C-alpha cells in the first residue's frame, strides 16, 4: 500500500467534503483517481459497419433505407408540397 502526503489544509478540506458525501477520505481519493486516470478496462462501444452485421440484421436495415426518388425526399418534403399544390391549386 502506498502513502500520499497532503498539506494539512488540503487534507482537512478533503475530509470535510468526504464527510458531507458520506465517504472516507480514502474512498474520495480513489474515486477521484478513477475518474481522471484513464483505465484500460473500459472499452468504448464502437458501432459495426453494416457488412459486419448478421445477414438477418442487414435485411432489417435494408428495409429502412430509402431507394430511388425516396432517397432524396427522406422527410417527405416532395410529397407534402405535392399535396399542398393540389389542395390549394398552386
């Protein structure tokens, strides 16, 4: 076990804060170290490309992809304008 030496004033502030959080000074210091020192244990999630997914998932994703003219009108702007043109004789 290693020992950390702190200025008495800093230690007193840490102790006061730790008590307000229902922690020991040791727990407070360990939580701070874990928060600011990167750990190799934590692996960030990385999304796979469509080609890496199972064929069943590729099919499901394929249904959601717009094709042809729909690709350019993903929000339905063209259909909305066509409807409004017909309704108001624009």
